[in-house]
C-alpha cells in the first residue's frame, strides 16, 4: 500500500509517502512552523509527490492527523486530505496526534507505559496514556498537568510529545522518574503514515478531534440584532 500522510496539527507542516511493500518512506518533507500551514501545505505536497515521481492516482490511501492540535492547523490538513481523496477517488483516514507521538515509544523503545502529551497552554495538556503494545488505557482528554501525571500508572513511563519536558519538570520526586522522553513540536510524519496504513477506515474518520472549546469566542456586542 502506498499512503500519503499529512500533518498540520501542531508545530510542523509535513507530508510523506510511505510504501508498505518495502516498509519505507519514499518521499517526505517537514517544515517547522506555528502559523502559515494553509499557504505552505499544497506546494509542500506537490514537492513530495514530485520527489516520489507519483500521481495521486497511484496512491492507495490518504492519512491526516486529526488532533488534538491547533484548530486552524487541523482544518487546513483535513480539508487538503479530503480534497485529494475526493479527486483521486481514494479513502482517507484520520490519525490521532497523541497516538502518533506514542507509536515510536511503543515500537522502538518497547515502552510498557507511554504518556503522550500536547501542550494546551496555561498549565494544561491534551494527554492519553498507552499501555504495552499500544493498548489504550483511557480516552484522550484535556486536563491540568498534575492530573495527567496522577492518572499515569507507576512503573517505567515513557514521555512523548510537545509537553514532555513540562510533564517531566513537574513529575513528583517520590515517584519513579520517567524512563525515557521524546520531546518534539510535532509527531514524526513517518509514524503518521504507518498508523494510517494500520487504521480501519470505518473507525478512523478524517474529522477533527477537539478536546476543548476554541479560545476565540464571538463577542456578543458584535452580533447583529435579530429581526
């Protein structure tokens, strides 16, 4: 299977083509950025497709990160993935940002417990705890840093995500300290692709995973009166 993976959920604009027949990424590009995904994404995808010397019709599936992450970034990536999938008549699947962060810990570090965390600002995180083999211990959610730590079981814990250092800095001194840490502004695009290949389309919709309300809210004073 050849899959195009797209990530604009957090601090990068990235795309890659992964070929499961050879188990390798055959083309990829990732640009670190907090804003500007909308302008950067389609030219970046075009360069990746040119690098792979493929047309969209040669793809078997599209995968895109669906959050948690930036509201604007998620909309940009999901809209692009859906548009490509519609044009090429190919299925599109959604990949959790937290699962993409946790995947290399589970597959490469053989972590028994992985706490995947995304910085949600104001001492809050989006988090999910994964057990051995990637088993979900609970649904992803938005909570204070201390709560994410408290809900992580004792033992050898691996931290992964954009808030890994924040969590480690607040880890209680009377608990076993985290065994390993993978801090990065965005998940590795190759792992987004691998999870996209493994996803069951009916259970991995390409729609935003919002775990909290947006920070920006319409002002009542700016609303027009109803007639």
